[in-house]
C-alpha cells in the first residue's frame, strides 16, 4: 500500500510540476505578446510625435516669415491713413472746383 501511495504522491507532484511549468510558459507567452504589442504601439506613437514636432517646427518657421512687428504695422497704418486723407482732400477740392465752374457757367 505504501508503494501505491508513494506512486500517487509522486504522480500528483509530477502533475503539479507540469501544471506549474505550463502556467509559466503560458504566462511568458502572454507577457511576450503584450510586450510586442506595446512595442509596436510605442513605435507608432514615437513616429506620430516626430511628425507633430516637424509640423510644429515648420509652423514656427512660417510664422517667423510672415510676422510683422507691431511698430511696423502701425507705421504702415499711419502711412495709409495719411494717403487716404490726401485722396479725400483731392476729391473734395476737385468737387468744389467743379461746382464753382458749373455755377459760373450757369449764371
């Protein structure tokens, strides 16, 4: 009877050992699969971050090219206002002169 009991104990021990090894192998496989998946996701995110950084750098360059300092913009605005005032004055004087001419001919 002892030999049968020893045999059952050793068989159940062997089965427990095989189950533990199978669990370890299965766990390693699952972890390796998740690690591979995570590595692909990290690589894709790194590529996306690099594209966004390049787009941001290109945008900064474009802004720098078209940037006009506030004082330069004010100078242009003042120059345009002076020119528009001169045009307004010329139109008013031309209108006044025309009205004078017409009133002299009509009188």
